C-alpha cells in the first residue's frame, strides 16, 4: 500500500513502476514494523484520500494484520449528528442518558457471559482431565492416533509395552 502524496483522480490507472517509488502509507509502514495502532487524526491512503484507521498485528494467530480504514470525511458524521441532537434538542440529554444506561447494562451482560464462558472452559478442562485419567487406567493397551500417525495420547500400559511415543509416528513403535 503506497501513498501517492496527493489525491488521485478516480478511475486513473497508475504504472506499477511509478507506484514502487512512492512511500508506504502510514498504516502499511506501521504494519510492516509489526506495530498495532489507531490513527484518528487522519492520513492519506493508497488513493491519496484522507482516512482514519486502526490495525492490529496478530503474531500468535499467524495473521499478519487486521486493519480497518474509513474515509475521514464520513468517519465522524454519526458523532456530528449526536452532537447536534444533544445541543439543539432538549430531549438530547435524556437520549444520551438512556444510551449510557443501555451501554452500562450491555457491559454488565458481557461480563456475566464472559464469566459463564470461563466456567464452561473450566468444566470442559475438568471433563477432559477425567477422561484422560480414565483412559490411562484402562487395563488394556490404549492410544489415540492422529492423522499424521503421531500419538498424542497413550495410556500407561501402552507406554510400558512400547515406550514413550512422544515425537514418534505410531508405526515406528511397532518395529
């Protein structure tokens, strides 16, 4: 994503050799340096149009960047409408208060749901632990085999008979 340095006319095709000499856009420069950020003041995008945006580097998910840009000219229109409603309408204060109360209850609901998800995860982890304990105590050889022939789980009788399968394909344990 290159910054043309000025607003480009709509529908004009630019030679890629010419584009390669342009500097990176503000967001692209930050992203190539593995930085996350928000810019609400505005910066030119690849069209030369002033935009505001945010971007996030997600290394742990092997995603290079998730970004969102919106033309600055349209980004603040909803805020301007709320400002006019608040300033010019006696009912504006009431609407703002109702909105704030709604946002508060939405936040409380989200916190409750988050706590519920946490409890569900703990329950799933406890069930998984109980299952592996049960499989480990079976009086027979038992293992789980993945599609790549690795053995992500083997019970103690299997390990005693064939050895630790960690990092080995299943078929190598049988020879």
